[in-house]
């Protein structure tokens, strides 16, 4: 249960962060959004602009997080390999786990994109 709770909490925190960031962006650009509505821009067009930004930021955050995770994994492997007295196993992952780790930035970008889209569309619907 704990192994599932930690990623669920991370997903929840990611979605909340994106929601708050998008709300802030919408509030900052409220005048521009209203002008875009007046000249005929559809909600999907406006949402797409926020989606792109959130997706790019989510991808960059995922890359940084994955890089830090790799440094931690390699560092722990090096330290465990040097401690021979305790006969600790050296951490190693199967190939599928390395692939999952490499896909984390893409997953973060997709979560950010969909959270931003839903947030913008819901907020714009309330504005109209």
C-alpha cells in the first residue's frame, strides 16, 4: 500500500501545483484573455497556450528530477559497493525499470498538460 501511496501523493502534488500555477497565470493575463474572447478566440485556443507552457515546464521539471534520481541511484550503488564488510547487495534495476525512469519526464509533461487544460477550460467557462 505504501509503494502505491507515494506515487499517488506525488501525482496529487503535481496536479495541485499545476492548478495553482495556471490559476495564477490566468489571473495575471485576465485582460489579455478577455480581449482574446472579444476578438473571437475560442476557449480551446486559449487553453492550448497554457497547456504548452505547463507541458514544457513539467517536462523540464521531470528531466531535473530524473537526473537527480539517477545521481542518487548511482551514488548509492557506489557506496554499497565499497562497503564489503556488511556484505550489502549492490542496487540494480532490470531494464524495464530503467525505461520507466526514463519515461518520467514525459509522464510529468502529460500530467501537467492535462491538468492545465482542465483548469483553463473550467476557469474560462466560469468567466463567460
